[in-house]
C-alpha cells in the first residue's frame, strides 16, 4: 500500500503517523490542563455560554430529531419479528426503550453532535487563528482561551444531555409508531409498558455519560481550531480532524464508561 505524500512532497511513513498521534494526544492533554486551570477562575462569561448553548442547540435540533425518530422506528421494526418469534412481543416496548436510553440514544446523539458541532468549532476557531484574530485579542488584553474555548466547552457539555433526553423521547415515540403500523396497540398500554420497564438506575448511566461526550466534542473542536496553522488548508484540516478525533474518543470513552457502569451497577440498582 502506497502511503500518502506530505504536503511538502515527502511521503509520510508509519513512524510519522505514530508520532502525529502521540503529539496530538500530548497537545490535547495539555490543552485540557489549561482548561482546568482557567475554567473556574473569574470572570465567568455566562452570557457567552448561554449564547453558545442556544446556537448549538437550535442548529442541531433538526438533525437529532430526525435521527431519534429513525432510531426508534428502525430498532422496533427490526426487533419486532424476532421478539414475536420467541413469544416475547409484549416485552418489545421495554426492550426498545431500554436500548435507546442506555446506549443507542446517548452514543448516536453524541456522534451526530460531534459531526455538526465539533467541525464547526474547529473551523471557526481555526479561521480566527490563521487570520490572527486570536493574536489581536491577546494584544487587547482579552483572554482568548477563556472567552473562546472555555465558553464553548461548557456550552457543549451542558447542551448535549438536554439533546439526548429529547432524542430518547422522540425515539420512544418512533418505536410506538413502528408497532401500530403492524398491529393495534393503545398509547396508554405502550406508555405503561415503557414506564414499568425503566428504573431510575437505567437513566443514570445514559444521561451521565453525555456530559463526558459533550466535553469531548467541545474540547477537541476547540483544540484543533485553536492550534490550527497553514492558512485555509489548516482550517479545513482542523475541521475534519475534529470530527474524526472526537468521534473516536466518544466510542472509546463509551466502552470505558459502560465497563464502569457494569462495575457500579449494584449501587445503581
């Protein structure tokens, strides 16, 4: 397999890929540490956080609505014949709702959110970096990290759980629509089946890990944009790599958090 060429003509080697990976992880770790140092030090840009939450939430609402509805619809359509084959059709509402609440809803919403938001943050901050707007803010005695990065990370961390709850509700409704297309079932019966199948402990893991996913989306997009270089090419690279890296980290952290959830399950149950 021929390796792609570097933008200066030299072919990239596997050593370059390994070096770039560890350099990115090191830079991201230091970027996280800088966020921790500045996040809770005044002044607190509350108005900026609210503005970003509104912008990110409204811009993502349409696509996550469609995604949530399709999740519930398709999952129910795929599961219904299997459940009926084993005589467990009555458990279908509970199975769908648990699957959506504990895993599918949070993870798929986070991935959609990463594709929509992380790339936007990377491109926006990358444009500000290559056009020297961030340098101008530093000269003007404004802390660009606190104003541009901290506010966006807080906004993504807080808005993603809200979007996830909304997606879960839409997905459960989509599951009901899939059922009534093939067999009669009252909404009251479906609703009671869902409520009886869900315990408070089922809500904790799914919603809690979306705070981590939201933080990943914000911090990765901000890091890639804030450290962008190389003109317009660097802005495009920051936008693309933001989506790839944030999506990869979401899947990795989901695996870790699921393991932690299973370990702590006796205390949650």
